[in-house]
């Protein structure tokens, strides 16, 4: 019996070597057939199932094929489930499987596999990290928090866990605990913590507790590390070499025609906004937690270059005009929306996500006093007047009038972007 085992084993190794030889000669499809044959003879071998999974995985990448990736994921599963699967193969198969599931956008399944990994290989910190990050991706911050806390218990100077736990606490408005964690994580020198978003969250945490000077120190540090373009221009999705300044004249931005169209039709646009405002519940609350006090709502007509057909049916004349402005209609890094702000609103200083767009405001209903600060420049709106600013620069809004303020926000591609840049950029 034991002799038989030995011969079988070496036969398997020989076959595996042959398959590897085929891969080396770039005969990968033949190698795949070879693995299928070997599996028929040795259906319980984790080693061959793992080899097949890796081959499929590589092929999926090479050929950008989801079917191959599906096959790879299935093979990893079979390898991990093989009887007497060696622990190192078990761990590697599950880890890669979870990673591929996440890549595929299948977060829930990826989480299941990471859970299995963490349970079976409790010493595997990398899996704990990945599990926690998956929980963050699906918005289960509390679950994620649990694992980051665990990681910090076993290693209090784990920079990765520090910035992530800091991020979660900041999202809970627990700024006092978020600040030292974000700071320690950034200072840890851990490569994964040297990212603009952590400087962004640290600066914002200081701002929220009223330590404005500290927040600018953090932003200046972010500038010196190359994360921000300047103290005030702190967007994170940027294209280099685009001119950046707080305000643009429509002519200077080559949007004089667009401005003229909007201004000469402003009353029509205003009337559509007012009609929408007269029915309850159409406008939606601003969702990014930028509002300090008050009431600020929006009604979106276009986002990421897509027309919201249902909403546009309720503002047809406005959308008719926007449809004649391709740089706005097709701005995949912006939106077109009505914005209503009620008295007593203060919007925290904040930056838009990208320097690839400019933001136009058309004044529709403008009581006073209302103010917009962009960098060091503060101005107000006027009814029927269109102005353009760069919302990648820090901006802040105060509404201290006694009735609502209404504007149309019109994002436009940055004029320095070429047509091919615009086509290439991902939507935001
Ligand atoms: C912003 O773009 O953040 C604000 O200016 C929008 C608004 O309604 O004032
Ligand atoms: Mn803004």
C-alpha cells in the first residue's frame, strides 16, 4: 500500500512538471488540458487543483475574460476543499480567491472567504486587513472597526490599522479620537498610509473641532508630500498642468456662449426651479456631510455625463438649454443641478473631488446676505448672472438671508482638457 502511494506521488509530480513545461513554452491551452487529465487521475490533489487555478487566473488577466476568472475562482475553491489540503495551499488558495472575488465586485462573497481565512488561519494578519477593508467597501463600518481594533491590540503601531480606524471614527464625528490615530498612522511611515485622503480626513477633523490653524498645517504637509496641488486646491483626482485659479471669467474659460445662453434664459430656468420647489420632497438632501447648519437641498438633472431622464422631464426647458452645451451635457466629472439653500445654512469649507471641471452658478432667487468664499476671494450671487469658479479650491457658503436662495449649478469640462483627455477620464 505504501509503495503504491510513492509511485503514485511521483507519477503526479512528473505530470505536473510536464504541464509546467507547456506553460513555459507558452502552450497554455495545452497545459490546461493536461491539468484536466491529471485531475481525472488524481481528483483529490490540492496541488494540481491549485496549479490549474493559477493558470486560469493568469489567462483571465491576459485575455480579460470573466469566464476564465470564474473558472479560476472555482478551482481555488476546489483546491482549498481538497481532502488533506496542505495548510499553505489552503491559505494561498482562499486568499487569492477572496482577492479575485473582490476584484470582480463580489464583495459579499469575498467577505465570506476572508472570514473563512481568518477563522482557519488566525495568525494571518493580511487576511484580517483585507476582511476589514471589504467591510468598509460595503459600508459595514462597525464590522471593519472590530478588526482594526483587534489589529491594534496585537500591534499598537500598525499604521494601516491606525489610519483606517481613524477614518471610521472621523466618519462617526468622533474627531478627538480620530485625530491622534490618523496622525500616528501618517507618521508611521507605512507606505499605504501616505495617501492624500488621510491628510484630507485629518485636516477636516481639526477643522470640525475649530482648530483651523492645525488643519492648514496638515494641508501644507499634504502639499509638501505631493498629495495636494496647493493649500487651497485639495482635490484628489487631478490631471497635471491644468491651470488652476479660484474664479474664471466666462470668456477666459471659453464659455462665453454658454454663459450668454443661460443668462438670457434665466427666468425660464428659475420658473422651472420654482415649480419643482412647490411640490414637496423632490429635492434631496446634500449627502456628503458638508453642511454645518441649516437646510440645503438639490435636484439633479445630469450626473457623470448622464441625463436623468425622469428629472429632466420636470425641467424640460432647462435641460433643452444644457443639451446645447456639450461641455456640460457630457461632463463625466460633474453634474447639473438646482441647489436650494435656506436661511441659517453654513456649508463647511470643502473641496470638490477633481480639477477637471469648472463649476458655473446661475443665480435664480438671490436674497441677501448670502456669500461664497473660494480660497481668499468672497463674493455673492446675482439673479440672472452666471459666474464660474473652480470647486477643486476650498470653498465655503453662508446663507444669512430671511428667505431661500436658489441657483442652477452647471459643471463644465476644464478648458485645458483636450477632447481625448475628456474621453479617457473616468467618471466621477
Ligand atoms: C458648492 O458648490 O459647494 C456650493 O457652492 C453649492 C451651493 O449651492 O452654493
Ligand atoms: Mn462644493
